[in-house]
C-alpha cells in the first residue's frame, strides 16, 4: 500500500496490495464516523430514500479518496458503495488458504526443527 500522504481520512491509500488490511482500515474508519451502513448495501427501514442515497454517495466518495489513481479507475463506474466494495474484493482479495479462518476442519500442526546429531 502507498503511504498515507493525501489519503483523506488518514488511511493508507490502497494501491492494489494488502487488500485485507486496507479493508480493515476503511471499515474501522467508517464505523467510527457512523457511516458504515452503506457497506451492507441495504437501506435501513427507518431511513428515507433520499437520505440513504446521500449517505451512500458520501461513503463512496470517502472510499475513493483512499484509492490510488490506478485502483480508482477500476471502480469509476460503481454507482453504490456495495458495488464498489464488491468490485474491489473480486479484483484484489486473495482466496484464503486451507487452515486459515476456519476454512479447513483439519487442525494446523506445529512443526519443530530437530538438529542432526
């Protein structure tokens, strides 16, 4: 990821590397500002349509400020926050390896090196 200079809300600009860390940062930032609702793509029942569209557009802009130019071009056509995050995830999220995040039911074995005698 690129350095944090000029990246808007103090989040390292996402340059196509380490997507999981960038996503963690942007999720934490949006939650801290109470802007996280649009990440789900589902409008809360009590929210007016106009308010939802404004919130979603604001979050879309915040996220774009944390992308490098090259990455931002890949999501320029996204109309919603959920659509943008889906595109980014499809492009940059690496599939998890077996044994990571509970994807495998087999326990991870610890290996120790033995010195030759």
